[in-house]
């Protein structure tokens, strides 16, 4: 017979008691609270939930928090779903809009790392300390893994788990994301190892006459990614206007038996490059070579549109062009170089030659100029000293940045008799924004006006600077004389030389 409504315990009502259990011949004492969360509509029986903790205070707080949720209508029964079950659902239902290669990486990370370590834990019970312990364990070898994972790999795993748990929060499975408060190891960006001017000359000499000469040269002179040069197609090359459209890449999928597929570029945006005439000539030469191969192959020729193919018209594998590159790189004394360093070499050479950063960004296919600057720009002004001048005047100092082409005031109402120092790092700027121009505005000056103490500009060079990196410095002085604007311009080159070995200095003090 169903229980009468007036005899029912109120929702949130409960009891607290002390309990002792024995495990491995050792007694453990803890506190347990039970509260009523509702009644089964069919049987009329109470639905209860229990809380446990080391102290009475701890379980009372848990019970009170649940009671508040029951009274406000926000209470949800705990899920019996495990972390592994949720990861399976997330992978199946919530990764449909990501790139195939990205999805493959996510699936492999879930299968190899996340599910073995966390999969058996109930989703609702997953907490920050458990996740943190998992991350910490990845930094050291273990029984199933004879090496520590890199900070970059751990960061990537954290990103995947965090996304999956954020989705669980969004649909109400979790109240908060337990991965939010986790600490992950700092990722130190690897030092770029592009080919310097001397290396490039040696490399081009080494690959001359090589079956992969044109492929490697085009990669270098256009700054292409490996998958982009493999997917380069004739219909995207406009010889009449001298342009090349880069809108896809060729990628190998390990989980799909190593099949190669055409996928969008890294940022899913196409870009049109206008290479140097010499590069377009190389592509014309490749077209002629491929025409000869097609005649020799006859009916065995694969009718695709790839620019770079083997003798039967089939696209090259990653491993094939990698081996060709490594052989040439080793021959010139750069066995450490990676295929991707050809792209870095292009970027550094373009910036050194004075190409506009927006142009370099566009050619590389970076989402923002800030990213291009952050990766490749190796020299940034840090401190300006104004110097002093022969006539007593008031003047101002202005500056421009790569994000703002109009001058902005750095300081005004300065005295020419004083030598001021300004930290350019103190200027509020966005990520990737740097000062590119400094302008002294003196107004009207007397005849013979000149500097007494010369102004100076301190520049910081980061560790990515390659040996032989060249900075072009420009300075100009202009003004009206007898109603006519006159300008004097000077430019000079600063060459950075890296000391690979610490020099031995002579001993002093004897």
C-alpha cells in the first residue's frame, strides 16, 4: 500500500552517522549522510542519495548544498556515466565539424591516453586533483611507457579533455569543468632552425639535377607547407598572371590504412601567391618534364592534376620527399634541419629583404600578422634616448606600429637641452604589435641646428635570429628650406653573428 503523503520525509531531509569499515585488516572511520531526493512514482519508495567524508562537518555541508538545490529546483540526480562513456559520446556526436586530421588526432589521444587513465571514473566524480595527478604522471616514464611525454603533448591532451568536459557542462552533465584549475607544463617554443643565406646557396647547389629539385625549390621560394606542395595542382596555377592559388593540402590518415586525402589548408582559407618570375619558370619547367613522363607512361599514367608526381602520375608520399630533403640537408652539414624549415627559411629571408609583414603573413597563410611577427620577427626596439640639440626648443616624439600606419604621440613638450629615455615596451600594444618608426618633430629650427648628444635606439634580438640575420636601418632628416622641402636619407645594415662557442677571454688582474 502506498505511503501516505503526510508521512513522507521532506525532500532534503536526512541523517548523518559515523561508520567504520575494515580493509586489509585495518579499520577506517568516516562519516556518511543520507538525504531524501524524491519518491519513485510507481512504488512510492524513497529515492535517497548518500554523501561521505572524513569529518561530520564535510558531509553536513554536502547535504545542505544538495538540500538547497532540491528546494530551488536545480537538483539533478548524479550520472552513472563514466568518463570513458562520455568521451565516446563526445567523439561520436560533437566532432563532426572538425577537420578529419584533427578528429583523427583527437580519437588517438582519447584511445591511447585519456580512456586508459580516466575512462573508468564516474563522470560526476572526476575532480581536479585526479586530472592533475594524471598530467603529472605523463611527465615521467611509467610501466606502460618508457618515456615522458613532452609539455606540448600534455598541453594538447589537456585541450582535448577540457573541450570534452566543457561540452558536458554545457548540456548539464557537470556543474563545472574540473580541468579549469589544472596546471600544465609550460611549453617552450623550439628554436627555429631555418637555412641562412649560405645554407640556402649550398642547398640549391646540392639538389641541382635531383629528381626533387623543382619540388624542393618551389617549397623554399614559396614558403609552402609539406601537404600544400604535395597537393599543388595545375588548375590553380595562372601562368598568364603569374599567380598560384593555395587552397588545399594532401594528408595521410593512419587510421584509414594510410590513405591520402585532399583536405583544406591549416586555417581553412585559400591564399593567392604571386611568386618571383624564377619560380614560375620552375613550374613551367616541371610542366614540360611531366609531359615527357606522361608520354613514356602511356596508359599507365594516372589522370590527376598534381604538379609533382612520380613517373606514373601518382602523387608523392611524405616519406619520399622527406628522405630526399634529409639527404640534401645532411650533405650541406645541416642534418638537424626539418622539411618545415624550408618554410621558415622563406619567411626569414622575406622579412630580411624588407617585405611588408602583411604580405609575408598572406603568403604564409597565417591567420594574423601578429602570429607572423611572433614567430619570425627577431628584432624589436626596446629603449629610445632622445639626445640633445644645439638650440633651445620644445619638440615632440611620435611613433608608428605595424598595426597603425598613422603617427601617435609618444611624448610632447620636450626640451632639446635634456636627454630623455623612453621604454618602448611600456607603450600599450596588442599581441604581436611592435614599434616600426620613430619621428622627432622639432617645428621651426634656426640655421645650423644639429645634435649635440646623438639619439640612440636599443633593439632586442631574440634567440630565433639565425647566423647572418640582416636588419636594414633607415633614417631621414627633412624640412622646408626657402619654401622647398628637402630630405637627406641614410640607410645601413646590421648583421647578427651568433657565437656558437663561448670565446676565451684573456686573463686580467695579474
